[in-house]
């Protein structure tokens, strides 16, 4: 994983984005993150990083205005297969602006984009078409209706499809998105539970 500078807290009115790995999240931050996930996505499974849990080493992006956590998101490694080629991509997940309409979500997505671009990896996330424009304005590409192309598969077979309608992405050095665009009928298989 790429090293990323974690800035200090800003003054009120100056939002600051920091990258904190799951193992370093405070109990207060976890409480806010889990409440935000429940409210935004009706998530019933709380994030509780422990050394044997996949959340332990995931990067979380925290936007603070002063000491207040106002938006957050996370990335995780996802192994996918497209046209019989395996790719390790970053999954964009858990994007929540606790305070909406104040630019915190845009600041979050811009910093996440910078981080993703610094890794050289392709990153993929899912959203409803009603919010695709927000991600596009934040510098992400959009595959309209792309969610129908994603199939989850584990050792026991296929799992449900992703939630949302569109795929948001940052193209990495592997050229995965360009390949997907040239072959619009081919499915991408993700080897993990839906993110």
C-alpha cells in the first residue's frame, strides 16, 4: 500500500482529509462510521477492526471540519476476473457525507481519487444513477448501467449482484476499464462478497 501523509486537524471551516487504517480508528470514529453506514445504507453489520478481520488494514478516508467527522469512505483490495485475466483492483466503498450540501463529499472523493491515482491501480465502486453526476464532477469515470456487468463469485458459486446502477471508476495502469469498454457484453467477476 502507498504511504500517504496524514495531515493534522484543520480549523473549523477548513475541512481536512486524513487516511487512517482500520486498526487505528478511534472508538468514536467507528461509532460515527457505523451510524452513518446504518443510516445511509441500512447496514446491519458494524465495522469492528481486529487483527484477523479484513478491515484491520483497509484505508479509511476521514474528512474533519475542526474536530468533527463530517464525511468518510474506504478502499479495499478486490480480486476480479475479466476475459480470463485476473486483476487486483481497489473497491470504493462506504462513501458517506454526514453533513450534506457543504462540499465535504466532494473533498472526500477528490482526496480518494488522488490516493487511488498514486497507487496506479484501477478502482471501482457502485452508485445509483441519481448521484453519478456528483462522482463525475469529482473526477471519476462513469459506466452507465455498469452494475449489471458485475457478478460475485466465491468458492460455493455465484452471489448476488452489486447494489446500484452505475459503476464509478478510476482507470489504472492495467487498462481494465478500457478493456471493459471495448467488450460491453462481457461480465466482470469479483472474488469477494458484494462491497
